[in-house]
């Protein structure tokens, strides 16, 4: 059993910053990819950023230069530093991990990020 606990969402004004964190626990023997997705009302869930155990990082074009993803392997935790937030960043943000041995992926419960104009 794997559990993901997200934190850090909330309400912020446009131009502000937030940092999301997602801690994984349970039967984890290695995590390959850790990432963040978001889903706005009426829209599909899209990748925001991901980081592999190799260090490879991928960002959605819309967040490049504003968001930074990082991970602490000792703590099985992934972070998303979000700067210069825009109203269009408003969404529920979901943490996702892919385990190294089984390639099974797990989702967090989601955390709401609301950016007011």
C-alpha cells in the first residue's frame, strides 16, 4: 500500500507564490518518476511538471520559467515551487509517482490552488 499526502495549496493573488509538497509512504522500494498534474473545472488532467530519478525534468510550456519541481529522495517527497501565479493556474493539483520496480503509478487526493485576479 502506498499513500501520498499533499500539502501547500490555497488562495493567492495573481503574481504570488505557493509551494506544494507531496510525501509518499508505504511499500516503496524505489520511485522512478514524481510529478504534478492539474485539472481545472471542465477540463482534462494535464501534466504540470515531472522529475525522474535520473534527474530528467519536464515542464508544461505554460509553466516554464515560473514553476520549479524538485524532489528529496531521502524523504520520498516532491515539491512544486510556483511563482508568478496567474488566474489560469487555478486548478486542483494532483501528485503522481511511478514506482521503479512495478511501474505502477499512484495519485494523491489533490489540493486546490486558486489564484485571484
